[in-house]
């Protein structure tokens, strides 16, 4: 089964590639790898939420941030696919780096980034298993609660 067939079976449409917000490209191929720039959880050109992840009034709940990490991974697939001539040229996931803008007492960054990791596993199956880092940071671009970079393997 091709990756485009798998996405169709899951009812997932690839979004438009998010245009860069600074001086970089969304993804770049080098040999049999394609590296994505940090992907924010844009949906139809807008962030679904801003702010820090944590528990309490005015903070982004971890469960919501996990959903946003999933969106980051979907945006990464779109960026990588555009860089390599189509989604069916992506063969797997090598590495995920996830950043969570969180309050100092929040320690659930790995659970948040599971949103990206589990989604990539759902899409790629066994070839979606990857090495990963999940890092808490004080702030992300545009006050996004999460950002995800992915290194994909290419046919």
C-alpha cells in the first residue's frame, strides 16, 4: 500500500505547505533523507492556540497540546512530500524533535510529543518508528505551544 493510499484510508488530506515565517525553507532533501524545518500546528493558516502548556487557568492543556503536536507532524509530512516530489516518495521516519512551550513546573513534554509520534506510527506503520527528543522551552515562534521537526527517509 502506498502512503497516499494509507492517508486516504485514514481519511487524512495533506494540508497546503505552511509558508515560512522567516528566512528558511519548509523542508530540504539531502541524499535519502529529508529534513523539515520546525513545523507549527497551523490549520488553514492560523494557530489553533497560543501560550504555554500546563495545568491551570490561561494555560494550554496537555491534551490539547498533544493534538497540536499531531497537526505539526501532519504539516511536516506535507512539507517533506512537497520537497521530494510527492508523499509516496517518503518511506519512513528517522527522527522527531519536539518542543513544548511550557511553564517551569510542567514535566509532561514526552506525553505532548506523543501526539506527533503516535500519528507518524499510524501513518507509516513500522517504518514510522523513530528516535525522538521532547524538550520544554520557555517560548516558541508566534507563541505556539508546540513545534515539531521530523527527519524522513526517502525512496
